[in-house]
């Protein structure tokens, strides 16, 4: 969806019209399509559903004055532009976070969770990475979260009246690359962002007089992946920052990658292909199929795939978030994995496969492995279940990101794989309390316990090396390998 001249004019007209109504003297009423919901740390959220299918999802922060008329206009304008809107009262959120008493806040994880929740709650046909939008204090939170978040967690953000400081106390945690220092002087606690912060998603700041007072322009000129947008001047009257913000959002939404990565041969599956970046003679007949965790193809999944590729092993990744957005059965999963293995073994001329899964992807692997055709099972050099737990989920549902476990016990399937140590290996983090490893009998299962918790302290080279080592015949079973690859 490109915003050409007609799209720009439409955004301006709609924004100006709604603003005029919001500023009129007659009594104002909130738009009728608002639902009030709570989720986790977010209370009294305003949920606005578009008429028809949503083209994007936005997490909308109010300004420091709370959910006022201007914020309501933003929400309704975006809703009318086919956006699913989750509205957040910023002062209420800041108060809630302060009461929680943490040393710092990983708000990116909470918002990622919220984005998934609202899309599942409203039964969207597909998952899309949410965008962020905020005014003044909300704009500061948008910038801070984008600096805190890993790549691909959010599609980007828009901040109206952005200043590089936040009243949030305790502050945001550093996360991926947020740099900040405490505000000095005055009675207001908070943080000042540093221009050494780096974003992994684009941020557009709409400049207002308040932005000029804090020199946002100079600050953003030193931060990559940021853009300045100036208020759009109408034919009559003052320049319109809200109209400029809606235009900026439209451009950002249009630039977000499509939700699916499609293989031409298997277009119904959300697949991603990673070609090898090195040649290893010992791996010339081998490729890997990796089922991601429930967060989708990101983070550990991408890093592990890239590391395997650096060892000469091409990878086919299955995005579990998007795959299980539609309900599946163990038989469905087995049939689809069979199709993937058969197709890529032929296309890449590599007859052997490592069948790998992480987190949710690992949980469903035993079900699939036990249902694969014998000919396909014979191709599997190793099945590696990374961070395997005791329950599996075959559909993304609202409870999946509210602490609920999967629906199916993995134990009956795992028991069928006992004494197959040449083909089946379980890898767990030593500090991962949800992992199944401590309950497995090392006499019957091949177990590798690595340092760290569910994400293995980010040591993906260590994890990849452990899986590659698993291709070799195991030594005589004894105790779980707690010393592996420290």
C-alpha cells in the first residue's frame, strides 16, 4: 500500500476533519467501536477494530495528559485506515510500572506479548509485527522500546513531539542497545536518552514546538534508522502535526515486510531458506529443518540457523508463530515436515537432514517424528529437541502469551523415542525450569545440558556445535552431559 498523492490527501482530510470535530464546542463522545480490555500490566486498554481485515496493528501510547481528545482522534483515524488499534494510557502505565518496584523495565517484551494477544483476541487471519505510535511522553517510550528491542520484534514507530527523555522511573532496561543516563536536576525523575542508542526498526519523529525546545532534530541526526517529519501545512490555518503523523504511519505500515516468507514450491507454509555461507566437505550431503519457537522466526532461531549455515549446513526454517496461527494436528505437522524434507532433499541434492526444533518447535517434534513415513525417518541423521518441555501447543491462542502451557502432554510421544540415542537428542539450558531434561532418564535418552536458561545465554555457536556433534554416534550412556561445551 503506497501513499501517493491521493493517499496523502486522504490522510490529511481525515485527520483535519476529525481534529475539527474534536476541537469543536459540542459535547464529544468516543467513537462507538471501542472495547475496554485488560492484559497483564496493561489495564483499561482501548481496543479499536477496523471495518474489515486489518492491514496493520498499532500499539498507541497517549501523551502525558492521558487518553485525551487528540489521542482519541489518532486512534479513530488509524482505525479508519484499516488498523487494529490497542490504546495505552501512558500516565496510568507509568504509575503501574513504578508500583511494580523493578530496577528497570523490559517493556519491549510486554508490548510484544500485547501485540500477539490483541491479534489472537480479535481472530486476525495472520500475525503481523505491531507498530508503535505515541505523543510526547508516549513518543519517548516508542523510541526507548525500539532501542531496547531486538530486530523484527516491531515494525517501527512514530513519535509526535518527541524529546529524547522519559519520565519512566524505574527506567527502561538496556536491552539490545538502549543508552541513557538519569535526568539531573529538577523534581522529575526519569532518563535522558543518548544518541549512541541504536534502533533495529525505523522511527519517525514528527517535530512540534516542544521537540524544538529539546533539540530533537540534533539528537536524531546522530541516530541511524530515524527520520524527521515536519507538520504538514494545509491551505489555510496552522501546520498539522497530527496529519503528518498519520502520513508517517501510513508510509511505515506500507514498508513493513509481508507476514509470510513463501517458498515457491511450498507456498502454503511460512518457510525461510538460509543458504550455507561456507563449504564443509563433511556436511555436503546434509541440510537442516528448524521449527522456530512460538515467537516466530527471530532471535535464537535466526542466530542458530546462521551459525549452522556458517558450518556449511543450509537451513529451512518453519515460522511456528505463523504456522500455528491456524490450528494443526500432530498428523498435519508430520505431513508438512515430510513435504519439506522430501522437497529440499531433492532441490538441494542433500539426502540427509537434521530435524531441529526450539521451544514450541521442539515440543511438537516428538509427535511429528513418530508419525513420519519410514522412508523419511531414514533420511534423518539427528533430531534435536532444543528446550523441550512437557507440553505441546498445536495452535496459537490467547493464553499462550498469558502464561498458559500447551494442550498436549509430550510424555507419551517422548517415551516412544527412548533408546534411540543415535537419532534423538534433547538439549536444555541448565537454568531452564520449564525444560524436560531433569525428568529424563539418561540411560534411555541422549541429553545435553548447556549453560544458561531458555536462550542459552545467547551462545548460539555453542548450541550449534552441540547439535553438530550430535551427528556422531554417542558414547555409552551414563549421566547427562553437564560439562558440554562450556
